[in-house]
């Protein structure tokens, strides 16, 4: 299955970064990939079992991914897997791991894996989608870094 891992050092604690990333009321303040981000009714905040809906920008196809949190350990790690099947996606999963560096900085590692559909086009779709995911993930994490640097502490 195609996969990738992107890391970024961020100017905030692991706890703070975790809160910002999983705060869907603030997600569009920094996330360069999305034009919509929300949690489904019954889930007032991100947590294990919560279902999120994230719709990408039109330039990236505008796909909406419904994902469920399959791991949620605040300040450390969260993982999701896709539960719908939008165009070109058979499977998608991602993990965000947070590692403290010191009191005011941390490292985030975003790992993803996916499988394209239709499967018979995987030979062409996988390398294109893998490059696009890696590029966009780097862009998103850099935007998050700039957002955190510009706002100071969120406490």
C-alpha cells in the first residue's frame, strides 16, 4: 500500500499542537488543504470513535473524506481511517504523532497510507497521489508552523 511520512518542528508544545490540530472549530484558520472541516453530530469534540468530515479545496478535487478516530491520546498520537469511499479512494488512514522537544516546541510526524481505486489504475494513480499527499502534507504542516508562530501561545 502506498505510504509516506512527513515531519515538522513546530513552535509550540506537543499538547498545544495536538489541541489546535484536532479543534475543528479552528481547523480552517491554518489548514491549507481544507475548505470544510467538522465533526458529525454526537461528537462535540475530537475523541476516540468521533467521526470527522473534511472536504478538500476544489483545486484538489474537493473530495469529502469521512474519517473515524481509531486512536486518540492527547498530546501524543491520534489516528484516523476513512469510512467512506470518495472518487479515487479505496482506503486511507493517517497517524499524527507528537514528540516534545522542550516546553515551547515539538515535532509532529504525519504518516499516511492509502489505496486508490479503481485498483487496475493503481499503477498510475498511486505515484501521483503519493506525491500529491506528501507535497500537500508538507504545505499544511508549514502553514501550521506559521500559524503557531504568529499567534503565540493558545493558552
